[in-house]
C-alpha cells in the first residue's frame, strides 16, 4: 500500500501497490523532480531536503516531521521531535 502526504496530511491511498523499492534492484536514473522520459517537464518546486529511511513511518510520525519542517524553528536534521526510523 502507498500513502502520499502533503504537509503531514494524507492525500490519498493506493492499496494496489505490489512492488517494494528493494524490488527495483540497481537503478541508473535516480532523480528528484525529473522523469526518465525526455518529454516530461521537470518538477516546478523546491526540494531542499530529501531523506531516505529504511522503514515506513506512521501517520503520526509523518505529521511530526511535517510540523518540524513547517515550523522552521530548528532545521530538519536537528528537530528534537523528529521521529527515528526503526532499524
């Protein structure tokens, strides 16, 4: 299942997802905001923070991460309420 979030809130759910990122194997076109297809436009947005974790976060953890970033009181990397991924 895949659940996208925007600013910490669920914006959809796909229960038909059957592939895990690890199933992709070695990849060569790993971009943020760019497609492997030449005709697709680039993402028209800023992406100054990008993290990859080894486990899924709960909805509460996603909301906490979003509030940490939105508050800008501390940086993403040092926010004291930032959840930690489980090993």
